[in-house]
């Protein structure tokens, strides 16, 4: 008989959520993690007393009460509404597009004036076939070129005319002064006061859960698989399939972390959409809400900033964003069918080859866990 009911591969949000839910349903779970720490890409190590979002800013936002209740069981959350700015040359704009942005661009001061100007700017398109056509039909050429075209080309390494509109649909255009980064429906927003790593550690700290760090499942697959009745895999799908059908496409990022004196930009996130700036955004970690929990402090002497440089994925760097084109989607579907036929349960962004926010990842793991374990109320 296997020693564990489940072997969960990967200790990020997807794996940790499933592991905890399974343990609470009375199952024995082994979690195997390739890296030397838990929390996957939400990892927040401390530097200069500041929690650093090592793999880019992670802000928790959700419209799901169940997901919010789940994550807040494992960490005290600091209320935090994410805001960002956009810097073009030496000008700063409010972002995402809201009434203040339109005032800064065109001098319009009321929602009615802004709506009238936007209506003049829009380039109608009955059936937009790509991101560029969609953006032009929503906001017109000036806004598209200033805020979206360069950022998107840098981020994805492709012309926006070759990308799906779904990539930017999540960015709102508001005719009010609401400059919240995330959709209005996401009533629950915040950051774990002690960071995501501590939150995931708390999730995995349960009777019935054992965690092994720095162990690569793919390197000891047969030994590892013999340990458990069922493997729940959250790593990359094409690695699981031994790249037999080729590599899946991803976009990667290089993060450049810098410690500086004082305060660099006075905000958690400033986007740089211009094509001639090689990074897409700069995160200043002490402004992401967590320092209000007594860590570092916004007025601390030092600050940590991170520049993000988009890169192509070469099989050795980190696969961050799945490329959602038809060829990759079809290849991913084949890998998934093979993996499921072999009995693997796939969870999370990498294993599902799907870009998902953190709350969607948690919701997916909870839903699959309750279906599989015949228990609700997670
Ligand atoms: N985007 C843009 N300009 C910006 C910020 C985002 O054109 O200043 C586009 C870009 O295509 C990006 C997408 O919107 O990939 C989603 O951006 P978001 O900041 O939500 O993405 P994430 O934080 O997940 O990278």
C-alpha cells in the first residue's frame, strides 16, 4: 500500500491549497518541491526588512468569498488596493485609464466631456480580430500608442496585431476617478502581512502533510510515484510529457532587484510603456502595503526596486506567461490528454498552461479537491 494518498508536485498556491484541503479531508499528502522554498512564484523573501516580490508584484484580489475566506485562514491580510502609474518620457499618468488620465492627456474635466472626446477618438471596428483593432475601437490611436502598443510589444515580443484582445481586456477604462488596478467586482483585495511565503508555509503546516524541498520530481519520477496513490502535478506540462511533442511557448522575464537609499518612486508600480525603455515596469516593494504591517516601513532608510525585462523563453529560464496562440493551445491540449490518460491530476497555471490570477488558481484547487474528496466547505 502507498505511504501517501497524494503526491503533490509543487508547493506553490495550487499545490499547497490542494494539499491542505486533502489533509483536512483526512488524507496523507507528500508535497515535493524542486526549489528550496515554498510559495512558487509568489515567494516573498525579506531584504532590508522589506518583503520582496521576487517574481513580480503579486496582489491578491478576488470576487469569490470562498477563496477570500480560504486564504485569510492562513495569514492576516492588510487591506491594500493596488494602484499604478504610467511613465512616458518625463511625464507621469494615472493608470489604468481613468478620468484623471484623460484630464492629463486632453484637459477634459467631466465624465461627459471625457465620453465625448473618447467617442471622437475611437476607430470603430465591428469585429476586432486582434488586440490592436480591439484597443483602437475602445480608446483610439493616441491612447493605444501611448499606453498599450509599446508595453504589449515588449511584454509579448510580438506585434499587438498578432495577439488576442483577451490579453488587455482585463484593463479597465473608467470615466471616473477610480484608479484601482483591478476590476470593480473584486471586492476582496489585500496582501498577506507576513508575505506569501509565510502564508503558504502556514497552509502546509497541517497534520497529514509532509513537505520535501529541493527535490525534483521529474528526476526521480518512478521512485516518487511509487510513494502515493495519486499524483497531483502543478509543474510545467511539457516537462511532464518529456517534451515529446515539442516545447510549449512561454514568455519569460528577467528581474533586476536593486537596493537604494530612501524612496525611489513613491508608488508600488510604475509602468513604462515606451518602446525605447527596455523594461516594462518598476515595482517598489515597500509601497505594496506590506510595510504597513510593521516591516521596513514606507519611511525606512532603504528601498528595494525591481525592473522587469521581458525575454523569450529558452527552456532554461522561468516560464512565466503561457502563449495563448492556436498552435500552443493545441499542443498543450495533447500534452494534457496524455497526462490525464496516465492518471495525473493537473492543477495551476503551469500544468494547465493557462494564465491565471492567484485567486483563480486557489479556486481551481479547492473545486477539484472538493470534487475528488467528496467534501465541500473548503
Ligand atoms: N498592458 C499595457 N500597458 C500597461 C500595462 C499592461 O498595454 O501599462 C497590457 C499588456 O499587454 C499586458 C496586459 O495589459 O500584458 C496585462 O497587464 P497586467 O499588468 O494586468 O499583467 P500582469 O501583471 O499579469 O503582467
